C-alpha cells in the first residue's frame, strides 16, 4: 500500500509499504478520508518533537475495516468506522484521578499514519475510542471526530447559558468548530473574531447566529462590550496559538469571567498577564489539553445526529499524491481543512 512519509520539513515522499496483518485486538482499516490539521501543518512546516523524521503522519480520518485481530468482537470486516488516534491506559495515576487526557501513556502510544491507503488501529484505541459509523454519517464528517472531541473537552467544565457572551479568538478550523459547538449548545450570539477574509466569509455563510468580527476593521473589545452591556465576555476562547493573543485575552473577559487558552504555544514560550486584573476581578484561566473518551462519545453523538455538520470546513479535496500541494495551499493561507482521499 502507499503511505505518505515526512522525511524532512517541507519534504514529503509517497512510499510503498507492506500491509501488515492486525495483531490481537487491532483493526486494519482502509482509509477513506484523512483531514489536514494544524499539528500536521506544523510538522510539515518545521518538524514536531512528537514526530521524529522520517515519519508517517496524519491522525484525523475515517474508513472501512479490512481485517480484525483475534479477540475483536465489536467490529468485523466491512464495517465503516470513526475513531481518534489515542486512548488512555486506564491504570495510571491520572486515569484514576479522572484526568484521562493527561494519561502518562497517552502520547507515546498514539497512532499516526492516516495519510495512507490503510492504517493499523492499536488494540487500546479499538477498546475505547472507535465507533461504527452509521450510513447517514458521511466519511468526511466522521473524520472530524478527533478535533470535535478536543473542542468539546474544552467546553465541558464551562458554565454556559443561552445569553452567555462567548468570544472566540481566531477563525481557523478550531475557531470555527468552537463557534459550531456554541450554536449547538444554545448560545444565542457567540462572537467569532478573526482576520482571514476567506474564513470570515465562510463563517458568515455558516449562519452561526452570532457576530463576525474582522480585526482589520473592528475593535474586538468594543464589539464585546457592546454585546455584553459593557461587562466583557463571560467566556473568551483563544484559538490562534499566538503569544500576544494569549496575553490579550484577559482584557476581553468580564469580572468573574473565564479565559480558555485552547491554542497551544511552542515549547519555551513565556506569557505574562496583568496579575491585578486576574486577582481582583477573579479571572479564571483554563488551558484544556486533548480529549477524553467522554468527549469522544459526545462528539460522535453530535456528528451522528447531525447536530453539528463540520463538512463545510472542507475547502478542497486532494489525492494522497497531492498531499504536498495541500499543505502548500494551507501555508499560503488558503482554505481551512483539506480532505485527502487516498
């Protein structure tokens, strides 16, 4: 079978690799759709500490079961599936502390390699984070299971009311997914803030029910105050992964508000905040990481019932041999998500 291998930053090769048989508990899956994402784009652009090169990569996908390993009873060849690329061990300190997203084995047992014609899903993921895709759910929508689960994990502890003022900083794929979740959870007027004109226009076309703020034209703080009777946002969600935006977010929140630092920063980055504002105005800072089996299940429910349809975020479709062109397109600021169809 063919698989994409990242041999160096901005250097991709398509290799012929052996299609191995699944071991006990594993699934061999034919990839039907794999989606580009921000982590893969970073790895393509400058490398990634979790992906020593040369490496197969790609982790947002859906497909069909080709073969099952011994002991697998929930799935059989021919089943269409949706899954994520990690699962907690269930036995470490953090799993017992109900912090499965911080499982000590999570990152070193993750599955990569979805930019390929087929992929092996490890047994620990099969046991907890693989779902049979209903016919009514497209392969493209099913491939959003992992990023949507990450977004839902961030929303889980938030105190949300329909009238909550929710400001989302960044209109990339994750910012738009956060806006979709806000609508699905009943927020009447979420505020999406960004500057990419193509993505702003996409946000308007999605009719998410809120305000779309172009930072080249409008002052986000002024819009937030207008929408909140001068208080500031109840919830500010940072999705840009930019240090200067991280540092600005508390200024957008109301007294007693919450800032969700969703977009990650590079290792070694240091940020500073106005300590007086955080203390005397009781601003809560949260920095959610990854997902849990609970958020994966919730994401699958929202996708399966069509409460959220993320497929409008797919801006183009490419073959596996065009993966390099897909990343170049994203580096040029074009599109949001690209579907790779092996």
